[in-house]
């Protein structure tokens, strides 16, 4: 292999390692508020799933009020960064 080819291969390998390193990984998870409805018309609200915070593994935590159904609407409420809730 010539010097130029070795250089390009080295640069390609280095860029893969940099892109996979933990320092460049994003540690955010989107959190949602979800409203549940009785049917597909979305006129009668029967429950809600509210974002209450973040756990130490950076996952959103929720609390269910009422009933959950397959008929719902989600709205982004914020996100978790390093275990702390952040507003939008």
C-alpha cells in the first residue's frame, strides 16, 4: 500500500472510533405527556400519562391518571439529560 492509501485508511478508522466514543454520545431521552381517549373520535378524555421526572439511567418516569387506551395523543414535554428533567 502506498503512503496515501495508508493515510486514508488511518483517517477512516480514527473517524469511526471518534464517532463511537462515549464523549460524543448524546445522553438525552425525550419525555411525553400522553392523553388517552375513549374511542377514535378523541372527544372523551379517559386518562393521562404525565411525565414526572427522570431516573438515574436517564429514562423519563411517568404517572398514569385514569385509564390508558389505544386511542391517544402524545405531546413532547421535555427531555432527560444526565438524570435531570429539562423543559423544551
